[in-house]
C-alpha cells in the first residue's frame, strides 16, 4: 500500500523530500532569534501518513528491535498492545489532554524514519538487514 501511494521512490533526491511528501516533518514556529519546534506539518499524502503511523505502531508491537523503535520504546510501550481508539484512550492522544501527546509524537518520529528507510531500501542505497527491517 505504501509503495502504491508513493509510486516512484526515485523521484526523491534526499530524506527531507521524503519526509515532506509524507507530511511527517516537524513544523517550526520562529520569531526573530527564537525557534520553537511544532507539530507535524500534515502537508502531503494523508493516506500515506496514516499508513506509516499505523505501521510504526505495528513495528512497536511486532518488531521492537527496529532501531528507531528501540530508541523510543519506553515512550511507545504504553500504547503498543492496544489498537485504534483503544490505543488513543490508553496513551491519552486526544485534543482535550494536550500534555500526554508524547507517545503520538514518538510514533510520528518512528513513521518518519520508516519512510526514509523505505526510500533508502527501495532506491538501493541500503539493504533491509542494514536498516534493521529484516528479522
């Protein structure tokens, strides 16, 4: 499904273009010398973004040895066993409760890295084993 949404992985020149296409790159609020990181931009393909975030949660549950998951496993473990609405309830991802959005942000970070790793693998830059995607 991800490959069908992207169509041609070779059209991207760098990882930034891949992240931008998925809409998973972090936004930024800046004024003068101040820079504050923001939420993901959500510009890009919404179906691809949703599929990548769901794949990120599946990686947490079924392939916890994937390097970006291992890096954030302590944050993501809370919602790993639940799915869909139950996951959102378990980790507190709702517009009402803004502070506990950390697991959702971590899942977005894993999804962004997964998109970049898929691009590297599809364009022949790395093998799946080197990226940690193979068992």
